[in-house]
C-alpha cells in the first residue's frame, strides 16, 4: 500500500480528512468518510469502487462544484473554493452542444475565456486532429457515433489546456472495441503532456492498464480501503501487457480488496 505519491514529485492535489453527506428527504446520508489522499504533479490516479461509494462526489468536490461537509481539498497548496478554470472535467456522456459543430464545441471553452477567434479555432483543429477527428470539424453531434462524440468531448476538455483532468467513467458508455481504441488514444495524449489525472472507472482492467496508482474505495460511505502503486513500464499499451504475469498479480491483489466491497454494496 502506498498512501502518498513518490517523494520525487510535488504534491498537486491534497485531500485532507474529507467527509460528505447529502440531505435526502430530511435525513443526512453519508457518502464519503474521512478520505485523505495526495496526488502528485503529473500522476495518473485511478479510483475504483462499488456504485454509490462517492467516487463521483469526490471528483465534484475536487473540481469545486460543491464544498465537502468536513475536511478540505487544496490544489497547488491553495484551498478549493469554487470552480477552478485550471481543472478540466470529462463525464461518461459527452454533453456536447447539439447546435454546434465539432470545431465549435471544442472551441467553446476558449471562446468563453475571451481567446481570439483565430487562435481558438487553430487549437480546436489541432485537438480534433490529435484525437483522430480530422475531417469531421464541420459535423454536428447528431452526425457522429458515440465514440466520436467522446473524442470531441475529450478534445473540448483539453482545449483550455487544464493542469488537472478529472475523468468520471469517460469511456464507460462505449462498446468494448471503441473503448480500447480511446483508452490507447488518451494514453498517447497523456504521455505527451503528463497532466495530473484522477480517473474514475468501474473497470479494473482499465484502471491497471492506464494508471500509476489505483485507489480502491469501500462501499458507501466511501473511504480509501487500499492504494496500490502499479510498477508497469511506460510508455504503456492498454492491451500489450494485459495478460502478462505482473498485470495478473496486480489484478488479483486489487480484486481481493474490491470484491468484498462490491458484495457489501449490493
């Protein structure tokens, strides 16, 4: 178990004694309890856990969408208080604006930030090319497959050049083949820029194939049950080492931690 990032790296995100509860029909329902976590600059952290254990709630708090009930989160040593424009957030469903083309969707964030039209369009075109969508700049979301829409969503998330990427099951709604393609695509982009990533997934194979560490959350109210470093070489393919002995050892170890929590949540 590795509770903190390697000492050679600076702390980017620090979560301290964080708990959260929702008011549902007049009663307090705890979702997270006493979560403490550090994420290094440039680290790729995956979070797995049963449904309803507070994984998405943690991302929402880190992003500044709402404050925790107790505890705090800091980014670069500064407490999170409201939306941080240096954080990009990608969801399982694309939520693209249907009246905007792929190019206009990707350019939307820089447009809101007041970036000049020529610069934001050039960046949007570059990101669409980077995500394999050159030639689809003028297409509307209704004209694209789910996988293509997720590519546009990824490009849109990257368009503001965020320091941190929060990703909530971004490939979970895709078919198995498209999912593998986009995982490879995202890893290639991440290897180039090494953004700090917190990646929520229900897919343990996906977590091990992509991340530097995996945090296993307990059943609700979620807490960190284990935090495991993945000593797999980089650059990495999501498929090449999946059936190797070290990958299987890591899978068995993490699944031993996760299995009980999935049953308990059910």
